[in-house]
C-alpha cells in the first residue's frame, strides 16, 4: 500500500519560519484534513508535498505515483476553455482527443458544469465554476494522491455535497489518498479519517484527531454531533480563535493526540 511519510519537516521563507518540525503519515484510501488559522503553513505544507517548494529541513518520502493538485487559487490556463483545462492531464497521459474530451465533459457535468460553461474561457467563469474546473482537472486523471487546498470554499452547500460524493467515489474506487486543507470544520468532519490542527508562529501541528466512523454512515446528525464534541476540545477552540486561553496547548511545541469518535 502506498504511503507518504513526512519527517521533521521545516520551511523558512527568508526569516519567516513557516513550518517547524512537521511529522505526518498518509496512507492509500485515507483522507487527512489540515485545519488551522490563516498563516499557519497549510499551503506551504501542500506546496512542499507537491514538490513546488524544496524543504529547508526534513524529509518527504512518497510512494505514490504522483500527486494531482488543486491549489488555493484555481491556476487555470487562460488560453484554454474549461473543457480543455479539465482534459489537460489526460493529454499528458496520451489519451486521444475525442476520448479525452468525452471523459472531461462527463466529469465536468457530474460536478454541475454544463457543456456551455465548459466551452467558456476561465475569465468568463465564476469563481465557483473555476474551482470545479480545477477539481475536475485533478480528478480526471484518477490520481493516487490528491492535494486539495480549500477546493470547496467558493461553492454553495448543495454543490459541496455533490462534490463530496464525487470525492468519496474516487477514494472508494481508486484508493486515492487525500490531503485536504479546509477552514470548514464541518467539511473536515464529513470527509476526513484524521483531522490535523495546525497553529502559526511558527507553523506546526498542535493536535491530531482520528475519526473512525465509516464515511457512508456520516449523516448530518453524526456530523453535527461530532462537530459539537470537537468544539469542546481546547486545542480546537484555541486553533480557531474561539478561546481566550492563549496559553497552554498553543504555546506547547508538543503535538497533542486526540481521541477517536
Ligand atoms: N512566498 C512566500 N514568501 C514569503 N512568505 C511566505 C510565502 N508564502 C507564505 N509565506 C508566509 O508563510 C506563512 C504560512 O503561509 P501559508 O500560505 O502556508 O499559510 P496558510 O495556512 O495556507 O494560510 P491561509 O489559510 O490564509 O491560506 C505565513 O506567515 C506567510 O506570510
Ligand atoms: Mg493557504
């Protein structure tokens, strides 16, 4: 089974210590949600795993074939239509033109994009449409590792549910491992096998919370109940800026292990 190991990972931008001593493992079929306040190094971690950045210190060992990424800003090719943006990875894999466009169109439609939308160039698409094109571009190549930086932020609730289902299907059918950055704790509870809470200055992992409940049994009642339990955890409250207690776990350099739900 493929695995990603991150050991003693640190990263600096000049004098800014963006990440310090991050240790993480991610296995095939596993979804790990990275949560934490703005500036705690989530995107930096994703850029390091994707190979866009080289770490200042530490090791990233990946047995996955290669990641497909959805970055915080959609990064679409402005000179290609939505459909051709989705099909981009298939072209690189050598899939012929007609088959490529059909697969891209089918997936785009499952994500709520009409053929008419997909015929438009990125500047004529809404933010939410661009996010979906970007997500479809990553999913269409059936990656074994998906790196997602807030891919659902610009979407309304109904669309989010449809995309969560597309993601669940991808994981179930392909055994894809997912590293998901989100600000939305409900989303993390709905999708993740583990929630990893990060804090800034310097960016580091404060707390890990495993969620053992099978994904297909995560109905709204379970999600809200679990969310309520999590909101009572000090480290989560502090991480999301909901507590006056700026002392204890935030200032500790030791990660705290959660309990299972
Ligand atoms: N290219 C860069 N050059 C210099 N500093 C950077 C650069 N990118 C990020 N940083 C700094 O590194 C720290 C972590 O930034 P990062 O973008 O990883 O945070 P984040 O957790 O993704 O935040 P957000 O939730 O707002 O997206 C911040 O202090 C940020 O200012
Ligand atoms: Mg970010």
